[in-house]
C-alpha cells in the first residue's frame, strides 16, 4: 500500500520513468550489463527532480486570516510515506549512487 499526501505520489513517477528509460537506453546502447548503470543514473535524475519540485511545492505561503486579517503562514504538505518530497529526493540521490556504483564492476 502506498501512502501519500498532496502531490507526493509524483516522486514515484519522477523516479520510475527516468530509471526505466535509463536502463532501457543503457541496455540498448551499451549492452545488457550496463542496464543497472542506466537505472542508477535515472534514479539520480529522479531524485534531483523530486528535490526541486518538493522544495517548490512545500514552500510556506504567506496569507491572511479571513476573519481577523492577521498574517498567517500556510504550510503545504506533499509527502510519500510521511516523508516530504524534497527529503525523498535526497534519499533517491543516495540510492541512485549506490545502484550506479554497484554496477561499476560490470565495466571492467
């Protein structure tokens, strides 16, 4: 079961699509052993996109209370598994680096 709030589900789309395309392109261009490297690069790209989109979407917005007119800071919540999108991006960067580095013995 996937748990998300707001646009947090976009993390899966922004990561899955580049990882799949990267694996497919690396396999087609460089051989079957390089699919893992392409997937790792795709996960890194998805992590960067998730971080940037999360920073933008989760930024607090200045507003005013409708009854009192006092300034209020509205906070947005876009999460995946209770983790804000921008932090998911950082985790994906680490995961992509690990996947990419574990494929390096295939280069030799």
